[in-house]
């Protein structure tokens, strides 16, 4: 059992914490409680606790002063702050005192458990660390190892010299078994309240600590920080699935504790330590694509490389697909992808993956550049990662179909979310009556309003005039129907409200730039 000392000037809080700690089920026992700083220091000397849970506001000494005096005596005791002060200055000082966590009152059982777990994990790690090595020497050795690792990754000296320096520093990486994968972890944003360079550096310290703790759940992670917002890891004896899990763990931990997104570039596997610098460049190159696909993503190098090693000019049918996604026309998307599934069935899976990855990149760009009312689209999986791990054409097509349709629905629903119900009903009526009387007078009669009122309000509410909306919907539906080779152009013209096929063809070309026949040839 780990021994814990509670320091708080309020009796009911001390008793409540004892009760909550007992309920966590953790191997932690509250062995004492103090109501002021002097008593806390006396009990610390007598009880030798493993953890001290401190309030900042005490009647005599502040909790920070108590923590400083404890730190002067040892580096082993874990300090946890539980206070009502949400102050950046206090957080900054707490970080310098190597605290396990800084928690705010009132606290839930889950939050307390999380803080205690972090303290327990640090104690266990420190105990294991100090069993065979002197702490100070190990810290110095770790710094030497980190410098040697950065020399290797950044090629600040010849590769053979950097590997020899790793061996001289007894770095585990020097004797690690292949294969190796490099992760480039970049903090995408810092809260506005962290304004000065000093605060940014402290925030960077917290970022580095969290990423190291998350990565070290995997035994063969070797890390180094290059700046306050970038940390690099070399993973050894690792496969793709494990590297992905480590990246997901880092992203989750930083998001939970700092509330900021993290982009992680993932290199390909390399079989020798001398190729690790090349893997670093791949991971960095992948991470730099966050401006293209959006922040908070895990980006495999294979995914971004595809768009650069294949033809950058998309085929006409792929351009049609992207235009329908931007329009939120999920019906047309399903039709296109159903046709593709037949086409892809006879193609090698690698070729299917190349085409799908390139399209996923472009669709992620569509999402990134969209300025819609409900914020950024968040899919339940990481699109590039999912495609990169798939091996068969059928599963790639199934995944891409679901992803593209979900993006379409998000775009369409976001555009329509701010529209009052009566005008949303009007939109549905127009879509359902394209082949009938879809005139302004017909809509006004359906809504029991005057045509003049409907015309003026329609533009105010939806951002489009009635005529523009009707025109757009007609040609969205026309494009969708043209993707079905069994439909005749004359039938499609009638279905979208054109009695004259020639007039429909002229209008379609004016709207899309192609005649109906040209449109079909480009896709089919």
C-alpha cells in the first residue's frame, strides 16, 4: 500500500477525501491529515508518505511553500495539488516542483482517481529506476542519450558517429532490434491564455512529459523533444498496428490533459538503424500535411506519398465525385461508388489502394476547407490510417463508400441546419416535385402563403433565391440520374421538369459545362 498524507484546512474536505480515496480501490492508504503547513511538514517527517495531497490556501504556510520544503529534502515523494485556484502562475510553479497533477475543486471521484493513478505510476517508475541506478547519473545519461538520438535523427553528425554515441551513452536504441518506425508529434495549438514565451516553454514541458508517459506504455519507445511543440519517437521491434496504437495513445493523452489537438506523422518501417534519419524525414513530411488534411490527424507517410508519386491530375470521373461531395449529393456518390465497386473487383488491391488514398486525401481537403455551421467534421476512424492498413479492394471500397457518404451528409445537413422548418419543408417539396409543377406559385400554394412573400423570404432564410435553388436541385438530380446508363436522356429531362429534351441539353451544358452525353462519356 502506498502511504498518503492529506493537507487541507477544512475538516469536512479532509474527511471527504479519506472516504473518496478508500472508494477508489487503489492500493493507497490515507495515513495522516494536516490542517496547516507546519503540521503537514511534521507529519511528513514522521510518516514518510509516498504521496502528499496539498491545498494551496493554508492558514500559515502556503501549500506551494510546503511542497518546496518537501522537494528540498527528496525528489521521490509525489506531490498532488487540489485547490480552488485556477492560476497559470500556480500551475507554472507546480510544474517546476515536479507535481504529478494539478486538480481543481470541486473534484469528482473519477478525477481524483486519475490524479492518484498518475502519482502511483510515477512512484512505481521511480522505484524501479532507482533500484539499479543513481537518479542524478541516470538523468545526465538520459540527456546524453537524447542528444545522441537527435544527432542521429537530424543528421547533425555522421550516422556512424551518432550510433556510436548512442552506444557510449548505453542508449537502449543502440542495441534495439528492427524494425524501426519514427513518429513526429506536433502540438497544433496552444490556448490563448498561454501568451508569453516563458509560458509557452512551460506548456511545452508539459506536452513533452505527457507524450513521453503515453509512449512509454510501449517498452521500446525512444524519444527526444526538438522544440516546445514537437517531440520525436523512434519505436523499435514494432509493426504497423503497434505504431498506430502508440500514436493514438499519445494523441488521446495530450487531448485529455492539455485540451489541444496533436498531429502525428508516421514513417514507414526501416530495417536498420542507419535508415532512421530517412524515416524521420518521412514522419516530418507526413506531419507537415496537417494544413492539407486538418489538425489532430495521424498521417502515415504512405498516404501522403501516394498523391505525390501518382498522377496529380484527377480523372474526370474523380472530379465529378469530388464535385458531388462538395454539393452534399450523397445519392450521386452512392451511384458512382457502386459502379466503381464492379470496376475495382478486377483490379489489383494495390492499385485500388492508390486510387482510394488519393481520393481520401482530396476529400479530407474538402472537409478542411469547408466553412460550415456545425464546426469540423469528425469521422469515427482515421481515414488515411484505415485505408493504409487494408489489404483487399472490397474492404477499401466499403470503407471509402461509408466515409464519403458521411462527409456528404455532414455537408448537406450543415448547410440546411440553420433553415426554419417551414422553408426546410419547402426545399423537400421542391425536390419531390421536380417532375411536376415546381413553380413558385405551386410552392406558395403548398405553404398557404403568397408567392411574393415566399420569394422574398426564401432568399433571406436560405441564402439562395427560389430560382437558383430550383436550378441547383434540378441539375444535382440530373447528374445523379445520368450516372445510371439505363436511363434515357429524354426520361431524365422529364424527371427534372424539362418537357423538351433539346432545351434540357442546352440548360445542362450551360450549368455544368458539358452536354448530358459528354457528362456520361467522362464517367462511364
